[in-house]
């Protein structure tokens, strides 16, 4: 199977709520994905949705380092940090994602996070 086909199929598995199937396709390519922001984001999403939060954080931090202006990578990293109870760090990424992209989802998470931190 070609690499692009693996990425598309892995994305389809994630969209269908099957992160372990996505990981079965992506993990053998993990070394090749290290230098690719999109690959790290896909891998991070798969780890996040399979509750492997440490691995998700590592992959998403790499995605953000490779593509610091990608608002979705920032948002996904924020969600991962939030689930790991690293709320202060999560807030930074929520604010950046919402500032770069006005998607309602980004603003809602930023606002809810800020309200939770204020109380």
C-alpha cells in the first residue's frame, strides 16, 4: 500500500471512530512521519482518540514545532494537555488556535477553559 493511501485510510479510520485501526497503519511509519507536520498531526490524533495521551502529546508537540501556524495542531495539543490536567499549558494553545482561526469550536474551548481557570 502506498504511503498516501495509508494516510487517507488512517484518516478515514479516525473519522469513523477507529483510532486503533489508524494506529495499525501509522505506527510502522512513525520514523518516516517524524519530519512531517501532517503526519505527526494524524499520529497525534490517533493516539489522542485511543487515550494514549503521552504519545499524543509528543506527536502533537512535534506537529506544532514543524507547523507553528497550524491552528488545528495547536487546538489538538491544547485538548491533549487539558486531558492530562496541564491546564495552564492547554490554555496557551487554545488562545493561539482561536486567535489564528475563528472556528466556533476553537473559541468555545478557549472561553470554557478560561472560565474554568478563573473559578
